[in-house]
């Protein structure tokens, strides 16, 4: 039986309800509202059609209602419009068409009418056509209707456009949204008392369309001129009437425009001074003429808010200073900065602010538990957008677990889309009272942010006390990386070492009683829970597996499942636990010999035990086939297969015991690592290069990595020569005899290497039994500009000084790609 040691394998794995990525914006013939919304969001997010004032979305409805569905897609683009765009792509729209190709990989020059059946293609071409008109899009629905008839659809009806737009805006987007909304309004002399009164009317219009309560949307207002003044905070008013009355009572002051101090007040005294227990999106709306006392200080104050997870909308009126307000707004500025020509037009962007506020993400760290998120008691659907920040800068995966009480929850997730939804998502899961939801996610880089869109709705078919207050919980946590590996590691001078046996690494004698074993797995002493995922194949074609678990100074829980690559408490077929003196056992039966069995192991140290052996808490997992049809005895790489006992003597000669790691593989890597061992040499003797680790990846982001190696003395040499080379990296090497972890303060010798300056050590053994430990610390070197620096790496070579016993013939060198990262078990690591 083969054990594949896993800790996240790249894609969303093992989720029964997981659905493949969906993008309806690229589905030919799709006309759903979700596809339209997703297409518009993509176009606006990339600022292809900046400041469209909701026109593109309204236009889609108007075009579909007034023109029959033939060609041209949702926006009913005709041949003339497509030709106009394509000609302009060679001249006035060259930059815009190039941006479309860069952002969406869509070549506008080569599009035909059939291509426009895809929603995104149709929307992009219509957006570019509007740009060819060189006419600014008006703000009001009435003026947009006239614009539509004059420039886009001469047969259209202005009343029809307005009616369809009204229907869109009557939809509820913000049911029970959890938002902390802060208005910062300019009461300076340049605004004037009349426009200040209109600002208050705008605020009340926004508030009237939100669900105001202590558990949903809360509102605060800061008025400022020469100095800021907090009118009321987020905890002051809990009803819509109270908020609108308080806004109406705000007095106009006049004076200077000290915008930066008003923004600082919002950050230090409003968003932080709150009694809200649940997570909420933080939104700030700045309404001003934009001419502050200091643009530099204003932009700096806005950046501090954005760094704290606040989404900023800026609304400029009466000849605003555009550079200041676009810099202060959140990205993309084309959707977060609105230039109003007159306060009389402000009613027409209420929908924009409402929609943007409800889509503003709640920023949370990667290890977050969001409890008791309320679900509307009505029949409305609540939306919550969450952005998960990778505070640990790791490339590890993320687990999202969802549980619900008296409701139904759907979660859309994406690393590429800040607003995943039913029309555009990478991952999806659902949850009900009886069945929790679960997602397994892995970013492409450590800087990638994860976005979640959570839709929840109450159930009315349950008669339970939980339905008095329906809610859901979301648990977001980083998970260990999954690595496919096949190796044997033998414990050498280490308190805690992991072992993995593979069909290619067995002794020549028959191994059936204990096919796979991982023993002395190190556990942290600080009580932190560790996680390990194992995938067990069935190379012996047995009917099942027997798993034994033992623990030393530790508490271990093991979940097992077939055809589920991440069994947990909420979703498993088998479960056992172990602690000191009490073994755990699982007997798993296969329905088919092709079923893979997966184990998830949670372990932590036992705080109640305080004995010397507890300095190194650990656990052991043993996996045995129940009734194997095949014995795994042949393990020559030249002839790797399963042999019967009769074949063993004739075709599978006995191979000596292998000490140290022999083979680790991970294919998605531009940097490979090789570890050669006395049992893994080529057929002819290799003396000049006994052990070599080359092209070891160094993290690009300057973090220090550490590797610990134990070098045996199979050639009975009197010592070793160690050469170290670095490429776009800084490498320190510390060596010591008979020590597990040499460091700078505790080593026998050390050397350093940088680009063009290799390091070298000559170490001499006192006895041939002395074992040499090597600690390698590496990090990227900055200031170098070359292609090779895209993949910084280092090489370590170990050669015997005067080998008395050269390696015998018959050994074959193994060289398999590996991703050398912190989680890889290429070398011995400490707890």
C-alpha cells in the first residue's frame, strides 16, 4: 500500500459539494441578470468605461427589451457599432483596446458578431462604442434615456428606458447587511449653506434604503470645516428614524477645509470605538468640494483608513480637486470617486453608494472565526462579502467551514475576483442545518487575497427555537500544505523524526504486516493544534486498512473517509483518538479496491503531563492492509512493481537498508532539489560528489528559510568537504558533530556564501561513527537585477575527504523534482 503524504494539493479538493469554477460572463447565449451584473462589475473594476453612473447596467435592460435577440448579445451590438469600434482600435481607442486584451485576453480587433453572444464580449464592445461617441454619460435617468435614443438606439423609447431602470433600482441589495457606515461631510465656506442642506438630503436618501440596527447597518456622521466634529457615533442611534432626524439637525458652520483631521477622527475615534461583536464592512463616504488645506495630509490620512480595511467613496462637488479625491478614494478610483457637477444631481448616485457599500468587504485575517452572523427573519437574502488577508505571508491553503442554524447559506469564493457571485466564482459550497459547508482553497502566490461572498436566507420549514434568531458561523483558517511524496526517512540522532514508507523503498524481505508507518511525528510543546493529511492508496489491492494511533505526551484525533480528501469532525466516515496509554484504532473497509482512503490528523501536546519524556511530544500512525492480494517486496527503481514471493528471489535482489531521505517529488516547481544517499548512486562509483542538494528554492520575499541535514559516513572517510554556492541569495551554513541543530552560537564551524563568493568548509571526524549535522539558513539577496533572480537558489555539495569504502556498483541515482519549502520533509526538522 502506498502512502501519499499530503498537505494541500493545489486545487479545491475533497469537498462533496464543491462545484467547478463558473464564469457565466463567457457563456455564449447567457442572458441572466447575474451574468449581466458580473459582466458590468468586471468592466467597471478594470475601468474600461469609467464613470458610467450605472448607465451600462440600465442599458442592458433597455436594449434587451427594445431589440429582438438575434446577434450582438445582451447589449444588442450591431454590425455598424462593432466595425466602428474595431476601426477606432487602430487609432483613438488603441490604448483602450490594448487594455481589454491585457486585462481579459480578448482581442477586440478579431471579434465577430458570433463572439458577442458572450455577455462580457458584448458589454466590452458596447463600452468601447460609447467611448467612440466622445460624449460624457449624464447622471440622471431621464438624461441617460435621451442619450440612449440619440446615440445608441434611435428606435428606443425614453419612457421604456426609465421604466426598466426604475425596476432595477427597486431591487433590495442590502438586506440585513452588516455595515459600519461613516459619512464625513464638508461644512466649509466654499460649499455654502444651500449645498450643505442638499448634502444632508443625500445622506438621508442613502440611509432610507438601508436596514439600520445594532446588528445590521450602523451610521455615524462627522461634520468638518476648520476642525472636525463628531455629530454622532456608530453606537448612538439604532433606528432609521433616529439617524435621519439626527442628520437633519446638523448645523452648517462654514470655515476652512481641514479634511485630513476629519479622516483621522473617523479612524481613531469612530471605527475603533464600537460595541459591535460581529464583523462588519467598514465604509466611509467623503462629500466635499475637494480643496482641503493640505492634499498631502488628506491622501496620507485616507491611506491609513484603507490600510485599516476601510472602503472609501469620495464625492466631489462644485469644481472639485480631482487629483486629491481620486487619490483618497479606494481602488479602483473610477468606481469609488464620483464627480458631481451640481448638488442637484446627487440623488442619482444614491444607488451607486448603496450598492458599493453593500459590496464593500469585511477584512479579516486568515485565522478567523465569525460567530452568530444574523440571517434576516423575513424572506430576504442577506449578502456578506469577506476579504481574507494572508497575514502570515504563507503559501499554505485556506479552509472555510460553514455551519448554519435555521437557514440556507451559499458561499462563493475566488482568488481572482473581489466580488465572487453565482455568475463568476472559482469555488462554491452550501450549508444547511443538517449539512455544513466546506471549502479547500490554495492561492497561487502568498500575496493573493481570498474573497468570499456569503448569501444567507432563513428557512421556514423548520419548527425549532433556533428559528427565533437564525444565524450562521464561518471558520476561516490556514491549513498545512499538501505534498505528494514517496520516501523512507530513517531516524538518526533526532528526538522527533517522521517516517514514510513507499512501495519503492522497502527492504528486500516481504513487508505485509506493517506496510506504512509514520512514527515519532513531532508535536509543538505550546499546545497549538497541528494538522496532517494523509492519502492512502491501495497498491496491495486489499479489502481494507487497519490504522493504529499512539501518542506520547499528546492528544491526537484522527478522522478517516473514502473519496474525501479532507475528512473533519463535520464530515467523516471514521474517527478515533489517542493519548498516553490509550491507543486509537480504525478498521476501514473498501467497497472497491480503487477507493482511496484519507486521514486527517489533529494533534497537540498534553499540558497535564510534565515528565522528561514530554520534552518531545509525538505520535505514531501505522497503516496495515487487511488482506493484501499482492506483497510489496520489489523496490528497484529500474524494475519498480509489485512482485509475488516467488518472483522476488529471481527478479528482485535484496537491496541494503536506506538511511536518510531518498526521494521526494513535487512537480509544480521551477526549482528542483536532489538528495543523494549511499543507496541511490549510479551504477558506477561516484566519489567526487557523494551528496548534493542543488537549485534549492529561496523565497522571493526576503524571509529566512532553514534546513537541517544529517550526513552519515557510509564511505568511512575521515571527514567531509562542504561547498556552498548562492544565486541571488545569502546563505549561512553551520556544522557540528553529534548535534541535532547547529546554530551560529553553537557550532563547530561555519561558512557563508553570496553571489560570486562561494563558501567552503573542511571538517574532520574524530571517529568514523561521528555524524555531521548541517544547518542551512538562506534568504533572498536584494539589489541584484538579472533573470536568474526570478528564482533565487543555493547549492550545497558534500564530498568525503578520503573515502575508505567507495560506493559499490548496482546503485542507481534517483533524481526527482522537489519544491523545497518549509513543509517539505527532505531533511530533519526540529519540533
